[in-house]
C-alpha cells in the first residue's frame, strides 16, 4: 500500500517538521519516518474495519426489525443490505481480523458514530436505489459499498475530527489512504472468501529503504542543496522564498542525486505536484523552473550522472 507517492508526501511533512521543531537527532527523526508510514497502514486497516462495523450494525438493525415484525405480525424488512455479500466477506476477512487483534483496534468505543453513519446510509439515494434494484449479484453488492464509501466516509468532517483525536498522523493521511481503501473494495474477489488478501504494508520492500535514504540525504546534504538553490534563484532573494518551497526543492534535489534509476523528469513533476498541495499554485511553476535549472547544471558539471530530459509539466 505504501508507495513512493505516499512516501514523498511523508518526507515533505516530516522534513518541514524536523526544521520547525529544531530537531537535531537524525536517528530519532528517521524512526519517526518509519513510524509515520506504519500509521498510514494502520489507518488503511482501521477504515476497512469501519466498513465492516457498519455492515455488522446494519445487519443488527434488520434482525431487531425482523423480531419486532414477527411479534407484531407485520411484513418483515428486506434483508438485502444485511445479506450484502461484500460486507459479509469483509467482516470475515482473516487479515483484517488479525490486524484488529494485534493492534487492539476496534470501533466498539465509537458505536454511536457507526450508528449515525448507518442512519445516513439508510437515508441516502445510493442505498434506496440499491434496495429497489432487482439486480442480485456480488458485483452489485461490492459496487454499492464503493459508492457509499465515497459518499459517506471519504468526505466526512466528523470522521476526520474523530480520527485526528486518535492519531495526529491520520488527519494528514486520510485523503491518500481513502484511495487505497477504494482500490481494495474494487479488487475484492468473491472466490477468495475470508482469505482475500488486503494490500500489503509496502508495495515493494525497497520502498522502506527509499524512505529512510531519501530523508537522510535531504538532511545531511542540506547546505549543499540550498547552495544549488541559491545559485539557481538568480535575481531572486533566496531568503524570501516560502520555507515550504525550500523544503520541497531540497528533497527533490536529494532524490535526483541519491537515486540513479529515477528519471529527472519524474522527480521534478512529483515535487511540482507536491508544491501545489503544500504551498501555493504559483510555487509549482517557480519550483519547476528552479529544479530544471539545477538539474541541467548538475548534469553539465558531471555531478549528476543522468540523462536530462525536458520535464513534462503543465508549467512549461
């Protein structure tokens, strides 16, 4: 699950925090990088557990309503959503159950929030259309959950606040982690049953090394990289640049210099996008030009042994 896109985001966040907090313990900061990434994976599992908790609570509601209907001699409620095959499969997922047991995570303490989401779901057009549809397939069951996640969980300010109370990391991570949850829902296979594999913590074990190596290079070579920026800024007063812009460019240079297999254009475009996310829209264009100038200088001087391809960016 943890890929290089998420790693770059984390390195930007933690490098900025490293300087803002006046940190001088590099080993401690590196451990923070690894821990922060592991918390993103915990959030991924915790959000899947929320879907399972909602599924369980919705089934409980139907059981209560069915018992009441039996006592009163009225028509029983539809069990279509209670019997949703995807929801049941996720509840029974062995990897998710193992995570919950190991990490001691549960939604039981926030059951009122789960119930509130159930009510919102029942009132939603997505739910109503699903209940009225005559289609009866696993694909339809899975698709309704994908739609409900996007409508009820992905953009939910109350959930964001609840998660932030549990971990300061999670508020920053949720937007990215949501995409992984939706990807997981889409790839569920009915034939896998409770043994359906969730996304692994790292897409590639080398990415964990990538994270620590990138962070270390960024910090240890800060003075050198900032000299490159100062020289490339020409008529600009380097000291007046937005601090986040400096951090982003510093990390980008570290990536260019440290990882020979990553094309220069890929690095530039990745950090231009991060500038749009964490700084200003105008910062993207400025950082694009600065990094292009720095990369060309490093290639021409022989300090960077890469081919200099023009970055494919909308800012050109």
